[in-house]
C-alpha cells in the first residue's frame, strides 16, 4: 500500500510516496479505501513546522472513500464515506491508499457530491459549524463572512443561510 510520508520537517521536497504496511482495523474501526483527500493549511504546517507525531509520519486530515472492512453496524462494505482523522491527535494520516479510523470519525458521504468534492468537507465543514455555534446566531441575525470565497467561509455562508439568516437584511440580493 502506498502513502505520502515525511521523515523530517521541511518544504515540499521532504514528501515521499512509499510502500507501507496495510492498516488492520481494530474493534469499532472502519477501513476505508481512499478515493480523494484534500490539502488543508494544517497539512502544510505539519510538514513545514516542528510539530506532529513521531516520524515517519503520514500526512492528511480529510478523506472520502469506500468502506472495505468494518466491524461497525453503521458502515457496511461498499458504503461511500467521508472522514476527518485529526492526524495530529490520532497519528493516522489520510494520504494513504487505505486508512483505518474509529467509526466516530467517519460519516456517510453526501450522495449529491462526487467523492472528490466530498473530500473537501470534513475539516472545513467542522470549522464552519464550530464558528457558527460559537456565535449563537438567531434567525434574524446578520452575518458578515470575510473570506467567503474560501472553503470555511463558503460553508459558513451556506450553513448560516440554511439556519435562517436573512440575506436581504445583510444587503445581499435575494
């Protein structure tokens, strides 16, 4: 199985694709064949800065893929899923062909998106949800999102709108 790993912190030149052992899922874990992953600021910062688990380190937080093994009642072989590994905490990066993750880090992929599109949702979506929850907006709140063209901002706008924020009150045409 192939994975993108680093042995030392540095620039992009420290990234290498190498053969590693296939993960074996434990109780309550789901084994996912990665179809797509994303690149988040935390990924390049982990690569560049002196942070993270021990070397060699597989990078990556987000993934979208297909379940290939599961001991979970929630996920069956063949299910399309997305996940966020929290690589810094779990030591399990998603830039690998197969990733074993605890089932609480995995959810079903949206059926309206390709897996490549869905792979962009976990970390950015979680960040947007957490930011909006912290704001405790009411249905009549106005919200200005700077950086709405970025992943977190774009999702925050959509989630706020879905929660009832009034676009017309914010000066945005209906």
